C-alpha cells in the first residue's frame, strides 16, 4: 500500500469573469451593501450614543445654557444633542443603516442559500488538489467498502453527505455547519428588526405631523387647560410616544407632555393618574436614596383600576402604556415670608404669602416688580470644612428659589435660606444671587443675632437710613467732641448724617466719593486730603458704633461682648452689598407647607417587542456565526491506473475546506484522512 500527501498551499483557481460596466442600480446596490458604509454608519451611531450618554437628555433648556454657556449651548442645540436619539439626522442614519443591512441580505442571500443546499457534487480533481487540506490514499478495498466506510466516517464527524457516480469515478461530497449560514441571516435580519422597532418608537411620526401642520408646538409655560387644541394629540394620534408629567401630591393628571423642538405638545391619555402620596429617602450626604409614589390609575372607558406604589426601575404596565417613576419636584409648596425693605423705609417688614410656580406683583417707589417663585428645597446638604480641617456634609436647611422680574423685564435669580448657617464661629442668613442664567451664584451674608434672628441687623439698617435718628446720634457726638453754637452743631450733624446715609444706601465707595467732593468744594489743599478723609471716616465709624449700641440698648443688652463686636463688623460688611443686591426687598422665609410632586414618564412603545425580538435574533445569530463552523469535505474515489498486481485497486483523494480557517479543522481533517486508510488500527475519533 502506498500513501501520498499533498501539503502545498495553492488556492483554487479563480474563474475568468468578463469585465464590463456595471449599471447604476448595481452600483447603488453594491454601495449600500458595502461593509465600508455599514461600518461608517455604525461608528456615527456609536459616537452619537456616547454623546447621548454623557449629555443628559431632555432636560430643561435653561439647565443646558447654565452648564455649557451661550456658545456651546448654541452649537449643541443646533446639532440636537440634547435629544440626540430623536434628532432628524440620527433617524436618517438609522434608516440608512436599515437599508444598508437589508441590501446586504438581499445581495448575499442567494449565495448563502446555495451554500446550505448545495453539496458541490461538481467538484473536479484538479480543484480538490488545490485545496490546502488534501491527502491521497491507495487501497485494495472494493468500491462499495470504500463508500460505506467513508460515509460512516463523515457521518460520525457530523457531516451530511451525497454520492455521485461520474465517468468511472465516485465523488462523496459532505458538508456540516449549515447553521453558520442561518446565523448570518439571523444576525442581519435581527439588526433590521431592531432598527424597525426603534424607528417605530421614534418621534418620526410626530415630526411628520408637525411638518404637515397637523399639530402646532406650544412654547408658553401655561396650564393644560389653556393649551390650544392644535397643540394636543388624541389618544390614538400616534402609535408611539415618550412623554412626562409632574403631578403634585393630592392631585391627578391625564396627559403627558412630549418635548418637541423648543416647546412641547400635549398627549391625551385614556386614563387618569391620582397621586395620593410621595416620599423620598435620603443618604447622609443629602443625595436621594429612593423615591416612591402612591398612585391610583383609572381607565376612562372601563372599570379597570390599579393602585400601586411606583418606584424607580419598577414601572407599571397599564393598557399598553408604561408608567415610570422618573423624577420629582416641587408641587406648589405654600410659602410665607417676612419682606424686609432694603430701600425706602429700610429695615421694616410686612408679611407676604406665595407658592412655588406662582407669581406675585408688587409696587415699590412707583415701579412694578414681579416675584416668580420657581422652586423650594427642603434639604441643602453641602460639603464644608470642619474644625479639624476635614470636609464634612452639612444641611443648610430649607431654601426657596425665585426670580425678581425688574421693571425693565430682566430677571435676577435669588436663593434665600430660611435658617442661619454657621461659618467660622458666626451665623449668617444666606441669599444667593445670580444676575444672569449663565452667571456664577454669589452670596450675601447677613449676620444673625444671638437669638438666630435677622431682626437686629434690620433694626440697625433702619436706624442708619432714618434721617432723624442718625442726625440725633451725630449731633450728640458733635456736642461731646466740640462746643459751639447749636446751629453749627446741627450743620455738622447734618453733614455727618449725609455721609452715614450715603454709606447705608449707596455703599462705602459712594461715601468716599462724597467725602472727596466735599473736600474739593471746601478748597482743602490736596496734601491735606488724606488726613481729612481719614478723619471723616473715623467720625462715620463713631456714629455707626453709637447707632449699633442704641439698637442693643433697645434690646436691653447689658454687656457689649466679642459676639457683638463680631456682629457689628459683619453688619458693616453686609450693608455695602445692598446697592448691588438688585432687589429693593429681602425675602426671609418664615414658614412653609411642603407639597411635593412626582415626575412620571409615560411611554407607549409598540416597537419594544420587535427590539427585544431582534436582539434575541442578533444574539443567537452571532453565536451561530462564531461557534458553528461551515465546513466541506470531499472524498474522490478513482480506479488506480497503475495497477501492477492484477488486483482491483483504488486511489482516494480527500480534500476539505473551512470557511473560517479555524486551527481545529487541521486536527479534524487529519483524523478523517487517517480513518480512511485501510486496516487503520487507531481508535476512531468519532
């Protein structure tokens, strides 16, 4: 017996193809189904998804403006990066990817189907010898013995085989791993199904309605009852949507707001959601641990009703809609303030009531102002440096956020804290000021008295801005310092009172300017200005001290302590802030009735099923392609033309191919060839 083995690495010869110009349709098909296009589209989608992950989606426009500034806000808004998954360009790319994938399936389907069905029984000896895996064997067995043994070996190896007799030779063609080709279809068709599901659930249909004028975008912040019908959608107007609604405790809602461009449209729901209660649990650092809504959902067209406690990541499925616990906010907390005047009758107050999301108009010195209450925070936990130098979390207490709409139409944002906050051994009432939406918040520190109240500071301010009181204090100081006529003392007291009130109303710089102007008016030599200026400042300082002592005497304080000295210095630092504070009043929160609202996300996603189905198909298809190998093996049996012994003799050519060229096929092919040798004593592998 003789054995021959061919180990050359020659590839099958390529058939000659007649070259010619491709038609336009063929070129377009080739481009759409090309790997380069698919990879480019997938890269763009991946980048967009990363951007959508890092930039929180569908938030308030003002938040983006504050976070990114005017320039980058304009850039990102133009690119629709704040709602990237519903952006027109993103949907167009998804459509292109869908068409590209479908074109790829259409183009390759016939070839892959032929691979599954075809055993390649027309393979010729020359082409088989050109395969990398091939061996030749000579045997004296009969043809039937060879065929039976070869088919048995291939069957044990998992191959399906077919036999063809032709021109005095016998070809056994075998293949296995046809599921690999099925995996190709599952992978690509699964991706198509996912894309279709995503497109069904996109805002594409809503944008089409808006483009056709069937629905109008509402941009005003108005109650639902005032939204025109042209900005409302019937229950079945669009098959899919993702909207949100905030419902205060004790109230109900039956609509969802869908963000679109720079506004929104209102989606009517076939049920109403009643919110009974809303609770929040916090970590020690003030971060929300969990929040829950006790709700009842009632259908309008039936008696179906469900009461449940809605939690994050535990949505309620009702009538084909998904209701998610997504956020929370203020539900219209009722507020009560002491409104302290900073100008005019400074230091006096009156009670003012309001509520979050409500506006309150007031007149001051013949000018109209509007208070717009926007939010209330029960907790304000912030990191501060402790006595030992380590950072620790501290709750600053409740605060209210509001805008003061000036007569010019401009608005200044304020955040006023209800309770005094301790810093460096002293307590202060804090008022955060943001002149413009993109400006950094700055704080006004108003010293709190021994009882943790603002009254002492405001009474001190009242004394400084009350002409009669400050003139009396200045006149007493003048009379104690020098003796002179009553008229001269009164004139000096008036001049001092002017400086004190300039300081109290317009600030320290304005007082210095007033002193300088007075020195010039009185022809004081320039070289004496510094000494005269310092003298005037000392006089004003003395009057301020006497005014403060008068306030303490009114409170029957018996001893002037270090606390009082610190308070006096802090008050002198706080008063010059008034001219730049921007508001004629200071709102001190005195009481509140906290009302919370739950933020619900309501979706109807008929495409979700198809996305899940496509994901399953894609996963199974990928596993099939990676772990199922499409392989072919041929056994060509020919009579031995050089038979010298007179006994029947056959020559066997074994060839095989693996589409993925896996290393384990080398081992498999060698075992098959070894078992085909006659009288082989080794134990079969299969």
